[in-house]
C-alpha cells in the first residue's frame, strides 16, 4: 500500500509510517460521508492528508493555512 498523500511505496522509507483516519466527503446528495483509515509515509504527509480531507483538495479556498492547521492538529488526533 502506497502513501495516500505522495504515493511513496513503503519499502523505500526509513520510517514505519502512520495510519490516519480521515472522513471522505460524499460526492453528491445520494451518497454518504464515510471514514477511511489510510497509510501515510510520514507525519508531514499525515498532516497534509488530514488538511485536505477536512477542507478539500482546493486548499486555496480553505479558511486557514496549512501552517495554522499544523499548529492546531496533533498526530494524536489522527484517530
């Protein structure tokens, strides 16, 4: 399983990586939001994945910057 954020394969890294639970938003009104556990290769990829899951892929529209999110979100909150 590759990293959810950067698609780095697990065998090429020195770290073990981290599992992160994210909420995948529904594409339309006929589907529901659902939680998914994804593997991220590092803490930085985990933070970026959680940020994109919360505010969407178009991060220029997010109400806070990635640096502000990084200071508020803790790795312990991943679950």
